[in-house]
C-alpha cells in the first residue's frame, strides 16, 4: 500500500469516529460540526491536462518514441548489421524521452498547483473544514457534497485573473 494511502486511512481512522460522536454532530461542546466535502482530483487533473497547450502533445510524443525504442531494441537482437547506428538512435530517443518526462512532470506540477489553489479558495469561501479525494479513499458520499464543479469554476476564475490583459 502506498504511504499516502496509509496516511489517509490513518487520518480517517482517527478522524471519522470523532466526527460521528453525537456532540460533534449536534455542534455542542466544541462548536459547530465540521464541514466535510469531497472532490474528484483525477477528473480535474485529466480535464486540465487535456485542455493544456502541451499536455496531450507530450503524451502522444512519448508514446511514439517509446514504440520506436521498443522496435530498435528488437532490431538490436536480430540484426547482424551496423548496430552502432541503432545504438546511436536508441540513445538519442532515450534522451528525448527523458526530456519529455521532465516536461510532463513540470506540466503536472503546474496543474496540481492550480488545483491546490482552487481547493484552498473553495474551502475558504464555503467554510469547509475537510476535503477528501473521491476515489480509493472515499467509499460513499452523497452527490450534494461533491465540490468538483466548484473547484473547476475556481480554477477558471484564477486562470482568468492571471491571464495577460489584451489591450
């Protein structure tokens, strides 16, 4: 199990029983009940990646290069001719693949920063105490608590604010 999942499970193990106490739910002896919502981070990430300028192109280019690398590796095994040229092309393709992977990580980092800023903004604006990721960690939640659309709208607002003004 991944360390992040273990941490989330431990947090849920200690947090959820405390939330289920009658006093916590009624808002007595400690203030109002916590506001808990969930968001589908994977859906947001995929939407932002696919709508980015470079995200889909990087994925496509990496797939093409990977297929060519596999072909060259097979050629090395069966070829009796000039293997030096194959090795040179293979080395160049691996460098390009590594470069694209680094670029892909930068795109991923930018997207995750946007999502995090939007999550923080939505949580503050809606007085949300806890936001869970809908997926492996969340087994059930009513749709009315899904804030994915709110976060997406906030990302769009943040992008409009940071876009250069056209005069």
